[in-house]
C-alpha cells in the first residue's frame, strides 16, 4: 500500500481545550482537503491506513480525536470531565477551520463515519464545507437499529448506561466492552438522542432542526447491508434531517466486493483498499459535479 507520513499536533478548540490531530500531506498537487470525522468511541488511529492511502491519491487529509477520546484524553482522566456532543461539534469546527486555512483555495470535504456524519448538522461553519460523505451512518434511534443490536438496546440504555455512568463518573466502555470510554455528558446526551424517534432533532428541538436545515453542502451516504449497528432505514432517517441539502443514499453489500463480511467498521480496514476505497474516493471526486441547491427556494 502506498503510504504518506503524517504530522501530529495539538490544536486548541475555541474554548481552549487541546485536541490531537494528524495531517497527511497530499502526494503531488492536492486536489482537495478531507477531514475524517470518527465514529463514537473510535480513535483516529483506526483511520490511519485509509488516511495514508487517500493522501497518496492526492488528497490533504486531517483526522482528529474528539475531546475526552484517544490522544485528546485529559491528563486527569474522564471522571468529572465535562463534555457533550455539542462540544464535540465545536471540536469538529476547530479542525475544519484548521484544515481549510492550510489549503484555503481547495474544496474541503467531510468523510463522516457513523457519528462523524451526524454531527455536521450542528456545525456553525458549514459554509467552509463542500460536501459530506457519510459511511455506515444513520439515525441512532433504537427502533431503527439493526436487529441484533435492537435486542440488547433496552438493557444498554435503561440499565447499564445509567448505573455505570453514575458509579464511575463517566461511561467505562472499555471495561464493559461496549463502545469505549466516553465522557458522562456525551453518553447521556447520546442516550437522549437514541431514545427519540427523530434522534438529535427530536431530542434537542427547533434550534437543532434549523441547524440541520441550514446545511447546503451535498450529502452522499453509503449504507452497508450487513452493518451490525445501522440499517438502511436509519440511514435514510439521518440523511432526511439535512432537509435542504442535495442528498443521495447508496447501499453496498459484501458480495459487491467479493468478501464475506464488511459490517459497520469494515470500510476502513486495509483489506478493502483495492475495491472499496477507490469507490469512496470516486464519491469524493463526484461532489464537484453535484449542483448546488437553490437557496432561494429551499
């Protein structure tokens, strides 16, 4: 696999919270900038092989860890650490601003994995973004979860999360082998979203609904047929929240790639470099050909 080196640095969010990010410089003349927004509980390390490959194709790539996760973990640990999903959206904004400033004349696209495709509806600097490629993302509303997940969700949300979070002061996901360690504010707000039929918009109200509706950049979503967490129905529910954005939803099955398993986390594994990753890049390239919405009639 062609690779490119990365530079790790600390970026300060608007409120001064330090965030860890990595920049993978494009090989040759850069064709655009890509910010990778990670899934809930997934470190930026996980996306490194894909980020390296994408940079080798000529993209400037930036990954990061939300506050309270990965290399953005506070020195004192998560107990008592204050952060929620709005804070994570502010982290996303800071990284977008940083990536845009590095190559201001190039289009900037978001590649959002799961939560990373949900938070862009909360961005206050969406005008910096030229498109969102959503991978394995959907509404987290529990009744739209994949069947195997839906069976255990009531126990997770009504028993495990409240008790464990109260006991430890954060959600000890690593110890429980569920999601990963998360700040208390993040897991409890996510719980509120996942228990609401309209997800974030339903849980948070008119201001968040308006925030999603203000998004004008195109959204292309990839749903995985054997995703153990998200369903095609859930993907459509999420993408519909971006009510005034040009929207497309595509579905892909393991058989399309001649593999037995893909799942929620498979798209970024190196074994899918030859068949899936070029398709993801093709969708990134395709943003340039998607007509902008008619703002006056939106």
